[in-house]
């Protein structure tokens, strides 16, 4: 048993030095029919977008036969932080996801990805956990009306002091207890946290619905699969053996591949296709 090739999707993370039309045409050239949409400038940033512009993007994608598998807003830097102890700033961050849900729905995405936010390094981690949990509960409740599932990602401790490993994802899902809050694995975050891949797959079980699938080395991250030190082929087989039904995104975030993003995406897809059917 292997994963299906249509579970391997494209993404615009490393296309942000190019226009949206270029990205869409690139996906057409590569034969990609599903994408993860990174909601950031210049393609779509949720705080300076409009419903009309989002609908235009949806029409462009529809015309190219491309569906959005996951909508991922930029959220890992200032000012978005759902765990902050400043009530106004935290409320602002939660409201940011109101826009996110609206535009994700317009683009037809069934999933919205989210991170757990950050407390202070010298602060009360239990308090940050509770603030993150309440924010996630509010966002997930609001997502119900759109028919959207919120997908919680673990990030490095620098990005999220609250949810930075798969155990935290499992705990947060269980404590909130809403059916449209699920989990995902980012292979770079897993590598940084020194977690075992198969153990995480088993821990999340049926709540594992999405995957950021990128390689890494000790000093470099967000690499084309097969170009780092991670056992990517082995991990794809583990996913297949456990009946994983979600998609895999080569999340080539950053500017490493910005000059020729299509070549990087092509190489990522070709690597993954070797181990899919």
C-alpha cells in the first residue's frame, strides 16, 4: 500500500516574489490540482483583502481546475498571538481568524491551519496554555458555521511556547473537545522537537488530517524532500501503512527557492511521487 499521488499538493509559500497568476500557471504546468494556499502578501493577506478580491482568486483557481486543500494565514510573527496576556492584543489576534475563516470559505478550503501562540519566556506557561486554549475554542466554534476544520500545528519553541510537539497537539484537542479541531505534523517541527515520526502518527490517530512535508539538516530547514537528512521515503510509507487520508504539502517556506520556485516544487513533487501511486 502507498499514498496516492493526488495526496501530494502544491503550495505558494516560496512563490511570494512572483505574482499570483504566475503561481497558478506554474501549478498548471506541473499538473497540480490541489494546493495549500499560504495567505500572505502579495497573493492574499487577510487584513488587506476584500471578499471581492478573494472571489476573483477563487474564479482564477476554478478556471485552472485547482482546489484549495488547506488555507494557511501568515501568523508566526508580530502582531498575531492568540496566547498573549494582553487582552486587547489577544482579541485582535482572534479577530484576525474571523477574516481568515471568511476568505478560506470563499476559496473553498475545508481546512484552516493555526499555531498555538506564544507566552513570555519568563512568564507563566500554564497561563499561556489556558489563553491559547480559550482562543482556539472561540476560533474553532466560529469555524463550525463555515463547515471548516481547524488544524493545529506544533511549531518550534521560538514560534510557540504553547504547542511545540505532538503531545501538546493531542492534549489541546482533547481538552477543547470540539470535533472540528484536528491536528497535523510539520516534519521540521518534529525534527526540532526530536520526536519519533511513527509515534506521532499513532498519537494523533484519526485526528491527523494534514502534513507539512519538508526536509532539513542541522542548520537548514524547509528543504526539498530528499535533500536533507530526514527519512522522507520511510515516513511516506509509515503514513500509508497507517491509512493516512490527508494531503502532504512541500512547505518550502522562505526565500531559499525564491528565484526559481517552479523548479523547487517540481523536484519536491517528483521525489514524493516516487513513493506514491
